[in-house]
C-alpha cells in the first residue's frame, strides 16, 4: 500500500534507520550540440552518463517525539492528570 511508510515507521519503531539522507541520480548525455540531446528520429546521441549525488536541499532526520502525537491543550485542561508526550 502506498503512502503508509510514515505509519509503518512509527508502528515498527524504526525511525532512525528509516530516515537517512536521500540521493538523486543525474543523467547526462554527451551531445555534439548544446541543449539538443535527441536526434530528429527521437533517439539519443549516445549512452547516458549516470552520477549519484546527495540531496543537500532536503535534510531528513528522525525525531523520537514523532513516535507520538501531542495531546491537545483542551484535553489536558479537561484532565489535570494528563502529562504531555515527550518533546511537545
């Protein structure tokens, strides 16, 4: 099932293992003309060159407080024995 990873990470308590820096793949074609990487028939000029790069714009880090949600202030006002979850 798609889009359930966050919930799986919480349920399995594997946050630090699951959230690591992500990488991207840069694909480049060597072409005789700048900006034109396809021939008129739609094929490419040559084999693509792949390079792996770290995504610096996106930093992923798991905070242990993400295993729990904060308790609403209105609920804490109703029951004075409630203690806020750690990190909130």
